[in-house]
C-alpha cells in the first residue's frame, strides 16, 4: 500500500510496476488564457505530488478549512493509503493546433513531429466524443477509489480552465512492466504482457521507450509518446470459438502462455516451426506473429493496458474489452506500423472493434518541488 516517488528523471506510471486499477482522463482546454493554463499545470503538479504521497489534494484538506467554503479535497480518499498511485500527464496534438487550425497558446512550433495525427486504420470505428483531447492524465493505483479520487480532484481544480472530454475506468492490468510481476490475463483469457518492454530492459528502454536528445524538441527528452485505444472485445462471439482456434489466433497456448510449439511462457516464438500437417505452428495471421519485432523492423512497445467492462450494451452483450495503452519513443516507427499490420491481417480482428483513440506527448519527469508539469514546454 506504499507510495511511488512522484519526482524523478521520468514520469512515474510508465516503467513503474503496473498497478491493478486505472482511471484515465482526457481534457479539453476551455480557457484562451495561456498564463491561466500554465498556472493550472503548476497547481495540478502540487496536488499530484500530495495525492501520490497519500495526502489530501490541497494543503488545508477535506475537513480542515472554513465551514463556509468548499473543501480543497473531496474527501473520499480520507484514511486510505497511497496505494501506489501514479499520475502521468500528456499533451495531445490539439493543444498545439486545434481542429480549426488555431494556435491558441502559441505552441504550434513546439509540436514534436513524432506527435502525429494517427492515420485511419482498417476497421476503425472511432467515436470522436471519446477520442483525442488537449491533455490527458493517467491515474493508476491498486485501489480504484484512490485513482478516481485523484482524477476527480484534478478536474475540480481545473474548473474553468479545462473540461473533461472523456474518461475511462479499467480493472485488472493486462501487462507486466517489471520482471518481478506475474503476467496477468486479458478478457479473452490469455496471458497478456509476456513479451513486453520491462523496467529491467536498460538499453532497450533507451532504444524503444524514452525520447533521446536530438530526437525532436528538447522539452520531450526523457519523455515518451502515449497511444491509447479503447478496443471493444466481442467476448460472446469469442467464447463460442474453440480452444484450438483461440490459440491459433493469438499464437500462444492459453494455459501456459508459451508460443505455440514451445514449452515455456518466456521462450522465444519459433516462427519457422511446422506442425505434422506441414503448416506453420504459429499462423501467418496470428496476433503475436504480426505484432512481433521480427515483423516490424525491430519495433517494440511498452504496453500498460487494462481490462474494462462498462456494463452491458442493451443488446444482451457485455460492453467489455481492453483499454490499450502503449508508450514508445516514436509512434511513427512503432505504434503506427504495428497497428497498420494488425489492422490488415490479424485474425483477432473478427472479435475486436477499436472505438476510441488518443495520442499524447508525455514530458520527462518533474525533477523536484520547484519544477512542474509542462515547465519546459511553455
Ligand atoms: C502480444 C492480446 C491489441 C501489440 C499480445 C499477446 C496477447 C495479446 C494475448 C501475447 C502475450 C504477450 O506477449 O503479451 C491482445 C488483445 C488485443 C491486443 C486481446 C486487443 C483487444 C494489440 C494492439 C497492439 C498490440 C492494438 C499494437 C498496435 C502487441 C505486441 C505484442 C502483443 C507488440 C508482443 C508481440 C511479441 O513480441 O511477441 N497481445 N492484443 N496488441 N501485442 Fe496484443
């Protein structure tokens, strides 16, 4: 139930061990006043440093203030431990130039080329009202009340400056970001997060995760690009498919998580192996074959997604799926080509619908008490 350090070279909530719960929010900036936006980022940073340490959002707290005024904390986390809460901020393309082409905050020339507008992928069924956003905050914790409390208080503090565009709850991590964590399972029942970038990967993190000096504008050095996709999983249809079909679609065994034809979860897949019928053990249209670095010029991702069930859809089906979250050094070389390949050929697509999409530039970490979110950008 401990605290994850808020300050550091990189933002927490990326390589820090993936917690079990998510509340992700995207905001639109509603003020035209650049100074007011920068002031809010400072206020948010102070509140985030406090809440990740298990304290109230404001210095006075939920119950310590004058009775005639609204409290500076909403109170529902009183008495709860920090629960490994992390708060990770990101800036969307529309902060730099909005849909009408306006440069509202004088940031257009600060936009990194890597912060692309994602292309349309085959099969996309995106809903604009739950996609995009000028800013995002990813709250992860091991207690859902703690994650929701954090987002609610940031929204409260931001009133008049930002408004919530969309938000998503997630339960059950679908990845591991540390070799010390067991691999969890997604709602198809498969281990998810086996072949992920992990905190211990050292050189691979420099190559594939963190923005390096010279990659683009200096304000992003030490940061990472975040892509979110809300992917509805048609679980009722999936549940009527056979075990062997499910395993061929994924390319791994459902029980052990091992690549087909191998014995252990962490064995490398052998894409050349053929079965008794002469067919490849791991089908050409399987998810792991198409997503593997061998098929994508070596590109890798740090995946950090969550399962979601948003009730049911009124047609007798669960509104369930994966809130996919991936961090990377450059989406042009990582998410975009991988998803292009998956969208065209992945046998899993029959059971998936991408309904929301977001891309955000997550700056490096807040160094100390004198630093704040977005300081180097503005
Ligand atoms: C691997 C499930 C969407 C990229 C896997 C694995 C599973 C899985 C079960 C194998 C275990 C592992 O290594 O983690 C799913 C499901 C999805 C989904 C159910 C949708 C609901 C995506 C998307 C991307 C992606 C949208 C990226 C565009 C990857 C990558 C791997 C992977 C890079 C590792 C491949 C390797 O190196 O072996 N996924 N995935 N997945 N997935 Fe997905």
